């Protein structure tokens, strides 16, 4: 398999070489000049050879065993590369173009992959540094450090599907889910309709006995501060409604009434619906709320959730709860920067694990 990739790389390089001979080198291109220095001083090949791309790609591939799996050697070698990048050209555009050079591409892939591994192993004491795109990587410039950190953030977000729309996101597929809550309507009767007004800061519920309820989208709690609006039907432009077993998408929020048939929220919806079904069978007059509120994760909230999992007891891998790390997670900038029910859920889970009462933490 490795030989196959080498062959593909060589064929690709031969094609580029032919194009290079046809079009001529861009002598005023700073990226070409940097690649020239890399070939001459690091790969030790003749940068003027007609088959430079073929030789260079093979030389870069052969050099991989020297640094693969060793972040320290990767940083040292990338630091050597940066010596040939003038200060005025140290920016994302140039770094992006430099990935056309096989050695730079291999080095950046190795370092980004290492940063992603660190993101997956996040804890309370590392989360703020890992979220800081400007965090300096010793041995590299601030510009290159930021480029690598941002690339790692983007790679992690894509691997966790954080770019998906909220109604397509798979909540609760792993770890400790903190991005949903249950909207309570105790004693108000069965809510048969939900309406989100144009401003979108709250969700209104209308019961079968014409009672109106209002919940804040941010904290998921019934909120008296939001005026109970009298809606006229059909609704005005910008207002959204849903009925039983439907849902509303409002920016990064997903509001569900009953069973909307979305596979990504099955873990949260099904137990409540089954509980209601069982209770209703015993008491036909009983009607529980079946309103669910989900919020699309951000990189920060997703890493907080991951850190909670990494620091908590896990019988599947014989891991015990690290109360010290959980305490650091609670006090981290990342956790303190969360808002609403997402932060409430995180703090509640942390406090439960470290043995604190919610009252004592307020």
C-alpha cells in the first residue's frame, strides 16, 4: 500500500514537473523561493534539476521515518523550514501554499494530527491552552503556531461534525451530552403547539386549554420576562410554528415537540416518550411535557463535554474520577464562557461528580 502511494506521488510530481517546464518558474513568487531553499538546504537536492519535483517528492517521503510520530523532531524540522520564510511572508496564505511542497505537507499533517490528539485528550488543566489559537508552540513562530492551532481546531470540528446543521447533528453519540434540556410545563396541561417569535429569544407553548407558556431559549426555563404574545394566524413573516411530532430550527437551536423522527436526538427523546407512555397507561388523565430543546455545540462547549468525560469515572476503561481536574474544568475560561442550560448541565455534572451540592456552588 505504501508503494502505491509513492507511485501516485511520483506520477503527480512528474505531471507537475512537465507543467513547470511548459509554463516556467515564477521567480517573483516567494513560495517558489522558499521551496528552492528547502530543497537545497534541507532535502539536499539540486533545486535546478529538471526533475526536481520527482526527486523532491521521493526525498521528502524517504525523510518521513525521521520524524513520524515524534512531535519534537517535527517542530525542529519545521523550525528549520521557517528560517527560509521571510518575516513579511509569514502568513496563512503563504503557509497554505507551502503545503504544495511534500516535506512541508508531511510536517504540517504530523503536527496538526498531534494537536488533534491533544484535543481528544483534553482535561480541565489543558482546555484553555488548547482552545487558544494564539498559543505559542515552542520552536515555532507565532504566525506558524496560530496556523497550526487553527488547522487543528478546524480538523477536530470536522471530525466531530460540528459544521452540520443542528437538526442533522448527532447529539449524545458519545461522552457526556450537555447540549439539551427538557422544557417543563408542570400543571399547565398538554402543549399542542409551539411558536418562536421573530426575535427568536424565546419559545411559546400553547396548551389545549388555551394556556400560554414562555421559555427562554438560552436557559430553557420558563421566563416571565418575555411577554406572552398573542399570535395571529397565519403567522407573520419570521415567526415559526410546529405541532405534535414536529420541530423548529431557530439559528443554533432545535426545538422539538414529541417525536420528530430525528435520529440524532433519539437518545434524549425516546426515554421521556416511553416514560410518558407508561405513565399515561396507568393514569389516563396524566399528561407530561414532551418538549425538548437542543443547542448546536461550539468548539468550546464540545471540548468542555469531552474534558468532563476524560476526567470522570469510566468503567469501560477502569478510569477513576479526577476531582482536581474536574475542579479546574469548572473554573476554566472555557467553562465560564458557556451560557444558559449548556453551562448549567456542565456544572451540574461536575458538581455531582466531585460531591458538591448545587447550592454550595452558587
